């Protein structure tokens, strides 16, 4: 009788036969098929880097992308008087900041006006003006747009809640939010949060993780709890260049001074060329560092910022009762946001590589939880939810570490929007909060 192989021999032989499509666990898709997840230790992924920018929709930024479900020119939406207003290219008319225009409404309430029971036509009926139905074309974002064309873009990625910045950023860290608004009350920036986060899961498993911030640390909302794993952005650049990044890195851009145009987060009225330069710098240091061949870089946006999009968001399981669920226990996701995954497993070919499964911010958590075998945080990031694990967007069987030549950007000449709009309040409130008294700002 032929001797039975031991576990190591079995895994080696199976990996040679099936590559990295070996079954670890699965869930039933809506089509009734079993979605297979590869064995994480065989994936080659050793580092995940996540960057979350601010307040832009998919059509507004990436509607031009060939092969994606995007639309820009040729749409029109009724204003408050019922007069149809056409979508238009922003750069030649309102420039790269949209000065003298409203910061489009992106509140929980305003989002529902824009959604309009799925009609997706209320962009000018919320507290917004024509800026909200403008778009940027391929040449207007020379780095980010060429990154999207060179790697993988997700055109069915929705923010986790139809609400503003802080709720969606909570979802990225905790798979739920304690609030529908960024700063609903002073208590939001004086009492430390207690939600468990992906950082707790990583620490419990002994997996390295660090949070890098540029000016105001979002993790400061938990008080000093995550101070030991937090570093200034300058240290990220050094650690990426020298191969010292942890397994998981979250990187936040500069949030303040949107009115002057100098912030790096793309939140109006920031100059989007500043954000593009920030992403260019970050990608270059990651892609030329010694760990690139084992790194997945994910660039996403927290929410849509009140900018138009033609795809109605679907529903997913409620993470908690803060956003009231329907009779089935589901809640509406937010609008689509731009997402690009740059890695050796997501290189595009002659045409941009598009994935269209249902994703939200917890897809990123699912990827991290899968790779390091961590327990999920809430029903939203649970394996059985209808949100797709981001690993599905990676071609793990065919890594290609070649880095395309992308534009090197020069700092733009900035135009200050006067009067400075009150879009900085949430970050200014956090920056002045006693929660940050021990942070090095």
C-alpha cells in the first residue's frame, strides 16, 4: 500500500497542482456558488498598506476610465427649481478647487435627498450647487488616473454608510460606527471611543500593525489607546524605503487647511493636485522599497463628498443599530467611491483591470482578517455577509512585480478660497480635543 502523505507533503503537492486557489473556507454567493478563498500563508502577501482620502465619488473622479461602469458627460440633474443642469468638466471652468462654490452636502440626511429612493438625481436638491455635478477628466489627475489605468480599479465599491467622514472612517477601523455624523456633539471629541478595532485583532494575534498620520490622528478618537502604534507620516516614508513596514499600515493624509488648498486629502476645497502629489510620493516609496513584491497598496476614499454618481447603492447587513436597519436587518450602503489596488497581483494589461464585485470599506478588513486569520469585528465584515473580501480582486497565481513608469508631480501653485469655508471643523475640533493631549502633533 502506498504510504499516506503527511500534512506538509499534501499541502506542497496541492499547491503545485492548484496554485493558490486551495480552499480555506467559503460562503455561498447570491448565485448559489461556493466562493473559494486561497490559503493565506501561500498568498505571498506580507504587507497591506491602506490609504483613505476624502470626499469624492466614482463618476466624479473615475467616470472616464475605459471598461468601468462610469459616466461623466451627457448627464443632467434637476436643480431646486426643476431646471435640468448638465454635468460638466471642472478643470477648465472651476479649476482644481471649486472655489466660491459650496462644499457639496455629504451628510446622512443630504445623502438620502441625493439618493432619492434610488433615482440618484437629487444632487442639486441637497445643500449643494453645480460643483456637485462637475467631474475631472483623465489628464486632470496625472498620477492617480494613470495608477488606475495601470493597476486594478473597483467600480462597485461603496462607502460603508450613506453618511459623512467620521462614520465611514470608523467603519474602516471597526466595521461599524458609533455615530451618523462626524461631530454630532462635543462628547464625540472628549470621550474616548471604546469600539474594538482591527488594531485590537492584530495585537491579540501578535501581528504587527502601525497607523501613520500627517497632522490630526483619527485614532486619537480612542484617546491614548493606540498611541504606541502610531507614527508621523515622515516615519512611514523611511520605513517603506528601508523595508521596515509592519504587516498592516494605515496612512492618513494631511486633513487641515482645505480652504487654502494645501491639504493632501482631496476634501473640498483642497487643490486635488496636492492630493495627487501626496499619493505619487507614497506610491513611489512603497513601489521602490524592498518589500514591494509582497505588498498590497489600497487607495480608497472615505465617502462620496456629495458629488454625483449614477449607480444606486445596494444594501448590506447592519453592523449595529446606529443606522436604523430595515425589517430584514439590512441598511443602505453609501455612494460609490474611487478605489485603486496597486500590487504585483493587480497589474493591468493593455486595458485597465476592473473588478465589479460588491465591496465596501469592510472588504479591506476582510482581506486583513483572512490573511492573518483574525476574527471578524461585526456582522458586516463577517465571512457570510454579502460584502466581498478584497482578496477576490487579486490574481494571486500570476504576480507581476514590474512597476510601470508613472508621472512625477510638481507642487501646484495654490489658490486660497476666500472666505475659507467651514469644512475643517471636524478635524479642527479633534485637533483641539483633550483626547490628543499626549499625541505628538
